[in-house]
């Protein structure tokens, strides 16, 4: 009897756990169905709808509540077969990796071996193995450790001209594997930021291919751009808070009147239809307090050095709008008129007035000139997703 009671207890506990887990799937499904109905077949509109409600509460259990993003992360993964999605294989160019390790060598034997490897490689044969085989056939006594191949300055700590081809091969195989691993990790980080639930990312042997499965993903163009875009490292000179401080103060002063006028206009505009039933009957005295410091009051932490200020993620769009206004940009001194304002990466290591940990994004101002080029290196910005002019 005691065993029967124990079995019942665990059966009930198991059922409760299942119901708890299935609740997330059920709620997420309902929200996604609402998004489909709202979009009426427009996949872009559907995605924007889901993005807009990501931080809105959609499930309240009494003792705790969950936003749509949290519910989506906890729902049961149906996989590609049941939920659909995107399945792609990415091929890393081993030829380009080898050329990079050889510092784009112009050695005739090296380049002839690369061409032969590209031509004679069969099926899933390892490109690096084929290259080494073809190089042995055409080298004519040239060594892989030659200064104009892999014995270059970049690999000088690991390859020297005294090494045999077999020894160099071991180094090159390891370097190629490190490059593929690095590419794999970059893709994994990009996909994590994309927000796909339980993606499957795996390397396919030593072929240089990476399999990516994204259950539920629908925006093919956005994902192709995400996976194929080239990572770029750029160095920009920034203005310091000491240089931009006066501008921020002047911008705040200029915004006081315009923002206050916008608030008054919004509050005194006659309500129409159902909106007339929702009008707050309180005095419009709030118009006096709103807009006192439209810009500065959005800062949750003071800047220092190149950091102009720290802002809550929800306020970045408002500040973007402020700093894009022609009358505000006209306040920049002549030698700063082509400054480019950009956001850093959101970090959860700031504290508010009540000493609660909050998420914040740092604001920077990059130095630039009329052509939009970097004042230091002359490089043109090619990825301005986190910037605005």
C-alpha cells in the first residue's frame, strides 16, 4: 500500500510538471497565432509584432509572471519536422584560410597546389589533405617552411625554415582547425542574439562545413544576412565627455521648450471617439513638470572618458530622435558637426537610485569628417546598425 501511495504521489508530481511545461508551449502558440492573424500572411509584419511584445507579460501564474520572450524560451522545441524553420549548411573556404596563413603567397608551387586541390578534391575529402598531397607533387623541392609560404613573419613563432613538411603540416592543420572553430563560435553567438529557440549548430567532420538548423525561423533574408555578413574590426577615435558635455547641456536646454510644447499639444488636443471616454480629468499641471530635462533625465549613469552617458535600452529610441533633430545637430561646434553618435552593447552592471541592478547602454560620439570616413584610418563605416546620424 505504501508503494502504491508513493507511485500516485510521483504520478501526480510528474503530471503537474508536464502541465507546467506545456503551459508555456500553449501560451506561446496562442500568441504566435494572434501574430499570424494580425499579420494576415505578411511574415515581416508578423515578426515585428512578436518583437514588439517580447517584453510584455503574457502569462501570470499568480506567484510569478512571464513575458513573451521568457515563454518562448521555455516552450517545448518541436524541431524542424513539426514546427518548420530553416536548415542551411555553410561551407568555410579552406583555400582562403590557407592563403591567409601563407600571407597571400605568390609562390608558384603553392598556388598551383591550391588550384589542383580545388580541382581534384572529391566528395567529402578534406581539402587540406588534398592540398598537401598536391603540393608534394608540384613542389619541386620547395618546402612548406619556405619564407614565402608558411615560414612567414606571421607564423614565425611556430614555423621555421628548418622544419620538415610533415612538421609544418601539423602546425597548419591546427591553425586551420582554430580558424574553423573561431568561425563556428562567431556563428553561434550571432544566432544566440537572433533569438531562435534551441537552434542546432554543429560542425560536419573536418570538411569545413557547418550545419545550422533554426526551428520556427521565418525571415530567410534576415538570417542569410546574419550568417553571411563579414565581421569587421574598425578603430574609431571618439570624443570625450569633456568635449561633448557643453553640447549635451545645450541640447537639453533647447529640448526643454520643444518637448514641453509637444506635451502641451498632446494634452490639449481634443479627444475623439472612444478616446474621449479615456481622458484624464486631472489638471494639465503635469505639462509644467514634463520636459524639464528631456535629455539629461534619460541618463541612468554619468559618463566618463569616451562614454557620454548610460541609458536604459527602452530610452535609446527617444534619444536617437532627439539627437537626429536638425536644430539639435546645429548646436554642435563646427569642428564636431560630423560626429556620429553610436550605442555600445547592453550590459546589466549598472545601479539606479535605489541601488537596484539595471541594464544600460553606453552612448559614444565618433569623430568623422564630411565624407563619413574615420578620422584616424580613413575607413568607411560599413555596419551602422547601432549608430545614427
